[in-house]
C-alpha cells in the first residue's frame, strides 16, 4: 500500500512539474472535428467519413457592456463544434471579423469590406475542395454577414465542384416551435403574462436573447453585473413602425432593417451609437437573460442542423475520397 502511495505521489509531483513549465494560460481541451486542433492524418481520416464542412462567418464587434466583442465569433464557433460532436462534419473557422461598420463608434469593433470577406472565404473553400471536401455549410453567426454569405454560397455553387448552403436557412425548417405561451422545461414556474410582455418588446443586437445564448455557450465571458436597462432612440418614422416589426409584419420588418443599423456616414441616424448609449439594441432589461433560455435555443439549433445534415447525407451519399480528389484536380 505504501509502495502505491509513493508511486502516486511521484506521478503527481512530475505532473505538476511538467505543468509548471508550460503556458499557464493554456486551458483548451482538444475538440473533435475542429480543424485548428487537428493533425493532418486526423483530417485525412475524417475525409474518409465525410465531405462536409461548417464555416462560421462571424464578427468582432461591440456587444454592449455585458457581452464580449467576440460574441458572434464564439457563438458561431461553439454551435458548430457542438454540431460536430454529434455528426461527422469538419468545423473550419476562417476569419474573426466580418462586416460591422455601424458599430465603429464603439472601441474594439473591427470591420472588413464585403469584397474582402467574400474573397477570403472563397479561397479557403478552394483549399478545402483541393483536399476532397465537397459540401459546405456557410454559417453567418452575425446578421450583418447574411448578404455576403449568400454570395459566397452562390460562387461555390457556380464556380467550383463544391455544393454550398446557408446553414441558418437549411436548419430553419427543422426547428421545433416553442409551446404556446412560452418556453418549456424552465427552472422557474412559467409566467405566461410576463413571457407575452417580453415577446412584445424590441430585442435584437446584444439583447436578452443574445445574452442568454452567451450565458450558455461561453459563460465566463459574460459580465452580468454590467447588464441592465437600455434606452433605444430611433428616427420618428422607424419608431412608428416598430409595433408592426415586433408583431412580425414581414414588409414592415424588411423596410425597417433596410434603414436601421447602418453606418453613421449614410446620414440615416441609425448607427448603433446614434440609437443607444450602451450598444444594446433592445428595449428589454438584459438582466432578464438566462442560461436556460440560451441552452434551449442552442440545443434547438444544433438539433435542427443535425437533422438537415443527416437528410442531406440520405439524399447524396458520400462519394469515395479518390473520386473527390480526382474531380478536384480536374477542376483546377
């Protein structure tokens, strides 16, 4: 018994000594199917099982006082990694910043031109096609990247042997509708009246929904002590249309979003800083956010994405790797 105790003590001492000689800030665990963590033989092995890749298209932009500037990056990356744990698909992050000119009045935001974003992703996809990947799930985790994501999808489909879809659009038909009256499986008893009131209030960028997602996906980066009430000031004609937008009027929403949240240089007076001092584009108190809501929303999206991927695999079974690589070489 004493012998085993001494052996365990020695192992512990050696382990601690090794740890003290490595980077004290490194705490990342290796994640399955996550390209930055993989070796090339592991990618080669994955290619024998799948030709699918998720490419998040995120942003580095202000998200109010309570959420990190990398919120859209972490959201896209973490959701993609959760999907890849349940079905074989490569997660390939390419860029951190995206298209965020309307947040530039807040320190820390980085914005790129649509041409730059599109070109970088298209060239990254060409590299992945060279290795034998063929199906691409373009995942804009920042709403401001939606238009450029559609262009990336179209270029892949029109100009390469690859096939691409927008993951948000692809997953949408598989999303489960919440039960009437509010959320399910909450830790606290539901209050249908409060839930109805919450749904009738404007809540978008860095609001309650996005804060809830952050609390679930990257909890140690969310500063809930800084969450609170927000005041949003809109140009008068947009303020008048807001009830229709909240009610789900598609025309009112389309016109509203065409004008709202635009760069200061446009003169529309709808850049983030012109509408809100905190950077939170929501009439709700962000202290209403909850980990439970974030978990439900995240799990629903992950489940819907997996259902789409499985259905796509049924419709188009995996082609042998040798044939994919040969097609890739012929297409260059």
